[in-house]
């Protein structure tokens, strides 16, 4: 029986097996999907499917720089323990190397990594290590100079928080200080300048401030001045160039850059698990759930 791409795709989706493994299973079973699933299970290649529903909110962020291009990649696992696994770390490093050659996460997943796609490499690792894993996202930045920083690295170039800073002028030492600021700043910088902010974020904050101001019962002209001042403060707090520089809070990041003969042109801050809702159940709840079948 001829094995079609559609049959392979369906089996992969059902089992989480790699493309070549799915094709071999179908070939060995003459295209019988159920028999192919059993074949994969006997070979230990369908384990990944059982793991795919689990929340993967741990893992590592890896950063790599090649000339004027930098890339940050987040690869998730279920537990922090896996992030300390040497095989997992090696895989994440390899994925980051591949990410330097592509432009987005979709292309990264399809890209070749040692003879198989990145997606299949991760699927195979799920079966081997026994936890759900995923390449969640990647981001790139380009500039005259790109500096990377990992906060509390697990191994060189990988950790929970990764930062890239692109600059014109200046030197790597100053770039590293800016990257450390980006990692540590509270609140976290959401954009380089106010012009780079998502208009929806600005409008939402303005709406909130209008409601707060109106609750005060002050005249409309006073409210307008209140909102203007509060929005200016808000924009200064969440845009990188306007933040007080953590190394010298008397200076803004922009002023510190000017004194260092640099212009910051872009940045990326990526933290493991940010935005992922972690599922938490206490042990008693798990036992009760199991007892109910």
C-alpha cells in the first residue's frame, strides 16, 4: 500500500512520533493506522503523545550572537530538573544555533538539525527524557553591536532570563550593563521608546487613569493635567531609554548611553515561562481525583 504524506501527518498528530518513525510504522503495518500506533508503542516511540497535554512552563532560554545578529530561544520542559539535564542543555544550544539561520519560530521548527527537523528532534527528546517539551518562541535583534546576557546561567549562554541589546557605538562593557539593567529593572521595560509601545497598552492605561482621576471629583481641566502627568510617568517607567539606569539611578538609560558614546537601537528580554499559566494541584486533590477515577 502506498504511504501518503497525509497518512504520516495523521499518525504523527495521534502519537507525537517523528516523521521518519511514523512513515516506517505505516510501512511496516501496510498503512494500518491502529497497527502502526501499536508498532510505535512497542518501540517506545509513541511516549511523546502521552506527555503532550502536560503544561511545560520550566526549561531554558538560550541566547546566541553571530556578528550583528542575536537570537533568544525559549525551550520549555515540565520540571526545572530537566533544565539541568546535560542532554536537554545540549539540545537547547543546538536549537539556538539553528535559530540564527531563520527568522521565526515556525521556520525554526521546520529547520534541519542534524538530519531531522527541530520539531522532530524535540519530539524524540520527549520520548527519551519522559517529559513534555516544546520550542515556545524565538526572537531576533540586529545592530552594529549586539551584546548578550544571561541572568544566573545554568551553563554558559543559557538560563531562566536571557537578554540581547543592540547598539550603535559604545563598547561591549556598556552593552553588558544595559543588558543587566533590562534583566533586573522593575517594572520590566516593554519597549525601547514610547513610539515603539503597543498603542493598545497606552490606551488601556489612559482609560484607567481617566477613571481614577474622575473618581477624585476634580474639575475636568484639572483632570486633564493629572492624566498628562500620570501618563508621562507611566511611559517613563516602561520604556527602556526613559528608565532610571540601575547602575546609576541619577541618569536615564538614554543619558547613560549618550555619556558612553552609544545609542541603544533594540533589545530583547525573554524569561522562561512568562505568560504561561501553571497548573497547580495539592497532593490531596490529586489523590481525590484519582479515587474518583
